[in-house]
């Protein structure tokens, strides 16, 4: 017997040297809890904020979370974002004086495990300052962008979460993707409420396997429903389990990873590249959509301007990014893409853009909210 699907939750609302910790940011979070499902482990609840020893130039929350990498973290305050990592409910916030990043653990079975999961999620072993210095040395335009858009990191997400999120993103807009991802998330263990947003541990493969295509279609997933259920079924048949299979892709070459992911229902090269970059340590993966194509034809391959984007040209664009930026080309492409989004474009001096580019940005801004790497 299949269990009923919960309703969609509705919301109301580098090298790093230790520095002396400034005053802890004021506590602005209201957190409540309610009984959702029986938990085998009583979570620890903390009330303090702690320094993460990350400056804003290494991690800018507004330039990382609402830019299409993940759809599970919510803005719960000024320059403050909240999300779950496994059974851990965590908020991140910039200090109001120096911009350094602080974290607050709301609930967790283990504070040590929560911090470890957070550092892993933030790709803490990659120094943004170091790789951006390399990019800037070879690209004056990147160097100028980096002055105004410091701290845009690439996250290291759980592969299953990332896969399901980007299956929802195909030919979709931010609002609908978020609603779908919230629906799937609500199938997991309830962890708490922060500033009117309800947070859940992402459901495991077994729980996801209980969902039918009909249930997802009724929830508004459309044709993506068959891809999600089909992918879940395919993963469950993998030797050792689907999660183990996905995680093992982190150790393989990029093209092998892309080819493997493309065997899953609904996953094409573009979505596969998103999953590879944002969860599988493929730092030079380049998700090519119409936005990235426009960036490439303006700045890397001007001879292709006016051509129709084809699978062959997608490969040529990806190769051009890797040739220009090297093994962390995906991180460079992420910043260049973020600079095209209207909210981030507003942070740049007007003199930076040509009249044609400004008109193009205004046109995008007037269209449906679709600014993420893999929607279009």
C-alpha cells in the first residue's frame, strides 16, 4: 500500500586564515517545531551563531544560493539563507559589519557532523581567491566582473538531491521548479520552521520510490513526472544501490559521467552537466543553454554569432570554456552566467555593458522568471 503524498508546504514569507571573531550577529530567527514523523534520534537544538572563517569574497550568499544551483535553500533574513543537509537544519548569514560568514545550527543529531556536512557542501577545499586570480590573469573581462561579484561559489550538493532538482528544472521557471522541489522535499523527515518556511530532510531513494507518476502529475509536475519516477526506478536497479552508483561518478572522467547520467530518463547533456558540476566534482563541466551560448558567442566564439545552437556546437562551446579557463572552467562559467542575471547585473557599473547587452538583459528581465543554468 502506497502512503499518501503530503501537501506542498506553503511559505509565508580558499586559503582562509583565522581572524578574531567579531560580535555574534543578532539572533533574528524564529524557529518552531511540530510533530511530523517519528524520529529515531532526538535532534540537538542550538541557539548561537558561529564564525565559519569565510570572508564574503570567498562566499557571497546572495551570489550563490538564489542563482539556480539549488532550489532548497530559502532566504530567511537579510543576507541570510536556510536549508537542510541530510538531517541538519542550518542557517548562514553575513556579519553586518565585516561581511564574514556565520552559521547557526537549528537542529542536528550531531553538531560536529553538521559542520562537516556544511563545509563539504560549500566546497571549502577550493580557494575562490586562487582560481579567480588564474581566471583574471587570462581574461580581463572576468577580472572586472570579479571586482563587483566577489564570492560566487559552486556548491557540492548531494548527488541524488541535485539530480531530482534538475529533473524538475527542464523547460521550467524558477517559481515552478521551487514548488516542485518543495513538494518532493516534503516527503522527507520534518526538521523545523524558520521564519515561516518549513524544512525537511530530503527523502531517500526508498521513500521516493513510493511516489507514482499519477501523484506527481496531480501535483503539477506535467511530463517531468514520468522522468522522475523512471529515474528513481532506474536508480533502484543499479548494483549496490542508486546512491552508491551516483556517488561513484565523482571518481570518473567527465565524458563518462555525462554518458552515464544520460542513460537516466529525462537527463540530457545539459542537465547532466549541471548535475556533474554541482554535485559530482566535475569542476570543468559546462552546462550549455541559450544564456551560456550567448555569452560564448559574444566573448569566446564571436565567429558563431547568429548560428543555431546544435549538440555539436554545445560541445564546441564547452571546449572553448575549458580551453580558456582550465580545470575549473565550470566555476568561471558560473560567474559569467550569474553576471547575466538581472539582479546581479544591477550590481555592475552601467559603463560595463553595451547598449545591445542592456537591451538584451531588459528583455530577459521582462520574460518569465527562468534565470538558472538548466531551465531553458
